[in-house]
């Protein structure tokens, strides 16, 4: 062709190059081939006109593996704004490969749906690729299968990463099929600046020039973040030609190829991912497809990790601001506390504890649990804690503090959800006012688990206390008080139900686990005892546990330990318990029996324990039946002097001056056996008049020795028939 002559028709040029044109409209489901393209797929046109096939008809002309690749290649081209390129094997009617053709086409999306597109491009016969090159193309099934396995493993690993550092560590360990980058870097966008989030395969400090870069900089990662499209650089010459200003920064890493891909989440570019290769990479459609898929998964993983880290940072701050400190040391007493949040993301929930100095010099210990483990539970917990501190600081007694707190929580009201249903919440609470000088405790309970006491010798007693409804249910609810004395060396445990019922335990088995821990753990240091209680449920923890350990929690745990450290004036008292049985609460007789059994858990003679339990039932029942007042039970176990036998002494006092009289009940009588049983079962017993009322008592000794009656006591053998 001479200079100045008109160019030949395009069709003639394409025919001379053995290149055909095709058009695939997936809306209509039709594929049209021109004469040359029809010849290449084995359908020569006798009349020289284009050939139109249905999608199924066109699919039958190509290898099924290659045809299935087309949709992914088209989506990749649409995402990158590039041409869709593919190698396709043409098959004959017998399933034999006629030839291999290369397709290059421009995808055009119709409407807003990426599933409706049209391809217009070329078909050109190519020679079969070498085995090495074939390993990187969709023509071979081995590469395709290894790629799918790699993407599955990478997706699983990135989905399990819980922090940005874990995501970067997973990305650095990815071994891509057929090609693996030598260096990786993840860039983030902060306002109009480009920052380095993390990198791998580079020396420490080498990221310096890239850590704070203007997005307008002529740097590949900056362009990717601006445009949202990938940049592939197959050689140093291409890098230097496209980005001459940034090339000196990249040249010192001695890379041969680079891929910069956008990290896109919900249509927003949050950063860029750079993969640098130590050898030339042509970035075939298959390689770009793998890199694009990894970048998509990496963006999702980084987004999840960022949200989780922000939540952790927020909740850690919320936790620190809402959880109290135990304040200064209390003379004569020691305190320890633990709070372990549940899993589910929010690291602060509805459980709380508090220590409040009171105007009268006493201290108040509060522990509670707001229903739920969500943000609302945490918010209500904060409000309720502030209200309780305010009421306590005004000097109200425990029952009045809980009554006011219940009215406060009920008055907050329940929010109404979109479905029109209200979400009322209640809270359990245990409030204890303690006098450090005397060890006197006065407590009120609102639907909360009872406290427990670890005595000086390690014996653990659950202390049943009078209680009322949980806070917030009834604004007019009453909360009776229970009084007891914490003896020197004894430790009071207050806890939420998470310590008891976690791990498949119910209330009974959970308390058994707590009791075993309290009895077996070394208790010289209160902090070690608190750690032992938490470890018995979940393993090692810190004062406020977060992270993977916290993610395994079933329920929040809050606990308080209060120990009276004042030395005792009477070292012979090994253990002691006391409780009041009111006229209106005869069911507490069962609790009194249980208290006595727990006090005598290591008594060597089971018959004596059964006798003591029977006698306490008779004594308390007599008070409730024959008087108008309450019964006060006091039981203690003391060690005799110079290694003598232990003594059990049980006393029941009441406010009536009427002394008991011995009677002779008949065989069918339902009463009158109290003093008869006392004579038969007790080794020593007696009745002591007091200023107001009286007390009746009995003593039993372990079988190693027998006591001698004296000191004004009335022994069983010499007990008179009267009072």
C-alpha cells in the first residue's frame, strides 16, 4: 500500500490477520459471529453472512471449563475498567480440540445490574501455550483447582482474623498458586492523606517515605485510592514511565513487577494493597482475578477488624469509666474485686460492683446484675449505680436504699421497639453496710444470690438472707434486712450468677463448685483467692479480662471479697454462725438446719450431727409455736485447750420469759418431746434466763473424750424434770 492511498476496509484487514469479530448480548441470549469468527469456531458461513447462535449453541462450540471462566473475567474487567481477555479452546462435535483462540472484548453494562452486559470483541487463533505458561491460564484445570483451594483457605483465614495485625499476618503468609509476591504493603486513607497500615517483606523503617503521603501524589497507591481502580506494572520500565516522580522511592526495593489494588467496602475505597514481585509478572486475567479476589477479602477483613478494634477501644474506655476503684484501705478490713465481661463484642455489660463510704464511718458494698448483655443493660447499670451511690450517701439504711433504687429503675420506663413491643428491664442487687470496727453487717437483697462466708479455718457457709423482688418490678416492694457479724479472719463473698451458673451448672452445683474453690484455695492473700474463684470457672484471668478469653464467657462475672483482719481476742473459737428465724418465716427452719450441717461438715460423728439437726429443729419450732417473737440461733464449734476434743454448742434465744417444762407425751402426741430429746441426745444442755427472754442451749463433744459437768451447767444425767 502506497503512502497517501486510502486505508482498506476494516473487514479486509481483520480477515488478513485471521481475526474475527463477535458480539454477545446476554440480555437477548444471542451470540453473533462474523464470517472469520464463524470459521474459527468451526461454523464456516457459505453465504458470507454473520452467524447468530443462542448462548447454549455458542457454549457447545467451546470447552466447558473455558466458557465457565468468562463470567468471572467479565466481572473483573468491569471492576478494573479494562478489556476482558481469555483463551478459549474450540471443540468439534466429537469433543476434540480444533484450535485455541484468544478473545479480547470490551464489556458494556446495560442499566444498573452488572448481570446484564454486552461483549463486543475479537477472536484470533493462537498457538498452544507452553506447559509453564499454561499453568497460569484457565485453559488447564489444575491451575483452576489450585486457585479455588487457595481462595477458600485465604477466605477462611482472613475471616477468622480478629485484629488488624492478625489480618496483616494472614495476608503476609498467603502463598498464591503459580506466583507469590515478595513484598506486601497495606495503605489506608485518613482524610486526604495516605498512610501505611502494615507491610511485610521490607526492612524495618523502609516504609518511612510512604507513611504520610498526600492523596494527590503521583504514586500508584494514591492513584488507586483516588480512582478505585487497580494499577498493574509489569516491569520497572513501565513503573518509571508512568510514575517518574515515585520511581526513585520504589527502585531501591529491586522489584520487577507490582500490583496495586483498591480495598473497597460497601462501594467506598478504604485503602490500597500493594503486591511486589521479584520476577516479571505479565498479570494475565487469571492472575488479576486472584489478586482482585484477595483484595476484596482483605478489604472486608480489615473493615471488620477496624470496627472490632474501635468497639474494643470504646468499650474499654467505657469499662474503665464505669467500673469503680475500691478506694483507700479500710482499717480492720481487706477488699478484693473482679469483673469479667461476657463475649459478644461489648466488653462491659449489666453486672457491677461498688464500694461506697458512708457518712457514719461505715462502708457499703453493692453488687448487682441488670438483665441482658447489650448496650442498654450497660447504660442502665451506669444509671442504677449512680442512683445507689446517691441514696447511700444520703445515709439511708440498706432497705431504704433498695426501695428507692427499685422505684428509680421502675420510673425510667421501657423503650418501645419498632415492632411496638416494650423492653422492660429489672436488676438484682445485694447491698451490705459494714462497720469496720465491729464487723457488724446489715444487708438487704433484691432477687440476688445469697452471700457466702469463708470462716477462719476454711469452712464455707452459704448465708441465706431475707430478700425482696428484683429492682424495677414493683416500685412499692419492701426489702427486709439481715444482720450478722463477720468474725476476725472470716471472708464474705458477694457475686453475680455468672460465677455460679456458668459452664452448664445450676444454682446447686454452681454453689458446690464455689464452695470447693473457697475451701481448697490458699487464702492468705485476698487477691489470690479472687483469682482462684475466676480461674475455677474460666481459667487464668486478670482483674478485668478482655480479648479471646472474654469471648468464651457465657455470662458476666462480678465478685467482691470482704475480709475482717482485726485479730481475735478469743483464739479458741474455730467457727461460728448465727441467724434469725422470724415468726412470719417458718420455712427458714430448713435453712437453719442446713447452716448447722455446713458448720459441722468435718465433724467425725455423723450421728451427733443428725442429733444436733434434730434438736435445732425442735428448739426453733418451740419458739415459733409457743411465743410471739423471733428465734435467734447461734452455733459455734470450739477447739478445747491443750489439744482437747472439739465442742459443738448451739443456742436458741427468744424474747419470752416463759421457761420450758418437761412433759410426758403419749405415743400419739405431736408435741412435748423437746426436753425429752434434749436429755437423750445432748451431752450437756441448759436453760439460761436473760434480762429480756431466755436462751436454751446444748453441747456435744467429738467422741475422743467426754466432758465433766460443772461450771453451773446442767448435764444430761442430772437434768431436772423442771426448767
